[in-house]
């Protein structure tokens, strides 16, 4: 095994002691210290009760967003925390009207389905939902996507890393085209944050959304929304709650008076337990640095790819390092059945229709994990072929 500067972090994640955990693209392993944070939440609620709101809970979302800001490459004070990406995108979509000439929402067919479900709902308000056909199963046709964005476009929701293939899209080209015609881009960085270095501010993205479940090792219930600061001052979301009011504890009735900056995109009562849980993962990723995580990720995913090529397995993921996120997708015969057998043997992966078996090593994995998983995969396929599936 090669020298591994991140090997010491493995002991922070109990899950990897009992299985070969290669599913961080779906649910990152829980850090030990997350349990301490959740116990702190329980103790605070137990001892302080309602006083906890004015002793730190109310500001917890802002502080949590500031922990995440350097990982995303944005300024402090520009991130609000929400339940999930659907809520965050819904807030963005509610900032715009769809009854005029500029009413197109342009998506690709390789987007995560929840993004489609949400924006399809805005068709009832006049939005025109336009889907761009992909350039195959792995990536989109960038030319077709750019051509679809025109002066009638209001929003372009775009996954930086595609969930089916782990392909890294050319977000800069999309953002530049959108801005030339007056459209806005919502960059979904769910499959990137924590494993691919990000500088969202320099990209000029209007919005960025994501969640903490995957590479950030923060667990469910802690989605996030970034809004470009100069744009934030001009927008008035209609999906808004009392936490987005300029004076939430004045309990004024009638139309909202929006808070300044990012706070105007808040909704209702914050998800305090999730904000406690997520802190450990953000801190660890920040301490390690995404650049170091990326270097190890590329090395481990390359090990999977090299084995797959030697074995003759179909790869539905980019072979070039610069085009690949943190996961590798293998399309082997009877992939769904194979995935179930792998899970029974404690090789923790997942399967997606139309893609294949997704494997995703993270900084707490090592080369032995990869070799173990690939050996078991070879054995499962060999047995299946021997018995005719």
C-alpha cells in the first residue's frame, strides 16, 4: 500500500470497521464526534429548554453556513441552511415570475429527478420547462445545452457533478452563456462538495445548493443555499417564513419585511438537531482540505477503474481524472442482482437503473478497501456466470 497522509482519519469513522464502505456518494460515514454534538444538543434542550433559542440556537444556522463557506469557496454570511435541496431550490424558484416572456427553465435529462419534479410544478404558474437531450449516458451535450439558453430563459438548474456518471460539467461555460442572455444558474453541488475543490464565487454562480448527506459526512436534514450577495439584495422569495423577516421576534402581521442579505431566504423554525449533527463533518473536511481529499479520491477511483478495465467491465464514468467526481459507475451483467450480493457480503455500494453499480471511496478508505471490493465483485460475477444467473 502506498503512503497515505490521511490514514489517521480512518479511526474517526466506526462504520469502516465493520464493512467495506464505498457509498459516500449516497451517505457519508458518520464521524465519532457527531455523536458528541448530538449529545450536546440533547443536553442543551434538556437543561436549558426554551432559553436555548437565545443562547445560540437561533444563530446556529448562520454559524453552520460559515463553517461550510470555505469548502464551497464563498464568503461568510452568504449561506442559509435548509432541510434539503428541494426546499432550497423551491425558495430560489419562488423569487421569479413566470407569466412574462422570460419564463423558460432549462434542464438536462441527466439531472437528479427531484430537480425535475420541483420545477415541473412551476408550469402551473406559466413556466415553460425545457429538457435538453444528453450526449450519451455519461455526459450532456454542452453545445445543445448552451443553445437552449436564450433571452427567454429565467433559470438553469445544473448539477456540477452528474449523479449517474460522476461526470463534472462545464459550469463556467453555462454560467457565462446564461449571464449573457440575462438568465440565472442554480448550481447543484451535492455530488461535488467535500470531494471536488470548489470556488463558487469565482465561477459567478447566482445560486448554489446541496446537502450534507454525502461527501460532507453530515447526515440528513441539513441542506444549504448560497445566493450571490449582490443578487440577494434584489430578490424577494415567496417561499419564505418568519425566520426570513427583518424582525422575526416582533411577530408583525401582514406582508413580510425581508431581512437583509442571505437571511431573507430563511423559512420557518430551523432544524436544530441536524445543525448539531452536521458540524463534525464540516470541521473534518475543512481541517483536511478538499484538495487533499481530491488527490486521494483520484488515486482510489483510478484503482477501481484500472481493475475494471483489466476485467473487461463497462465503465459508465469518465476515465479522465479532470472529468470525474468522486464515484465510479460499473455496468456489469445483471448489475442489480450483483449489487444485492455485494451488500450481503458487506461491500457497501448502491445501484442505479440506467447507470450500474456506484462505488465511491472517500478519505477514510484505503487501497485494501478497493482491492477487497473488486475481488468480491469478481467472485460474485464468476459465480453468477457459472450458474447461469
